[in-house]
C-alpha cells in the first residue's frame, strides 16, 4: 500500500518521511512493535515515554491508514486488538537499526546492549534476519 502524498508540503523523500513519522511518538510505536514485542494498546501505554491515550489512538490510526501497521482481533481474547507491522513497516528495520547505531555513537546514555551493537557492526544481515523472524 502506498501512502498518498498529495497533501504533503513537497514530494521530497525526506519530507515524505517527516510527514509520516515526524512527530515524537510515531517511531516509538514502531520501535515497540519491532524490538520490544508489544502488540496491545495497553502495552504501548506502559512504555517509558508515557504516551497519552488520545495521542496513542491517533498515532495507531495514522500508522494503520498509511499501511505501516495492521490490526486484528486477538483470537484468544475477542475484546482485544493486536497490532503488528505490515511488510511496509518491516521495511523500516534497516533504518531503525541505523538510528539505533547512530544514537549509540553520539549519546553515551543511549540504552543499547553492547553485544547488539557489536552484532550490528559485524553481521548486520544476521541481525536483520533474526529480528524479522521474530516479527509476526
């Protein structure tokens, strides 16, 4: 699914990314889905950044409408909705890994295990493959 950029400020690729992910919450939701195995609304609310319920609902809806995530009813509990990354969302993995690596390099307080950074620098393809295999 492509995202309609008709109402964006320009057709610049950087602007496209900013229009899609340029607030302070959206990439954190993608991070939680991608690296922290979060799938439920309540799990996102428990993240350290403390997103509010109205912002979370809005960002989940925007991510779904842009084709980055999908939602489905939980087969174990019909009153719960499961969120997951689409192929479009999974395609963000290399970018998210580069952001992680960059943050580790320039922020000494970035919380990334050293063994992960080492694996990323020595066998990036394996890190990508292993991470993708964990995503549903």
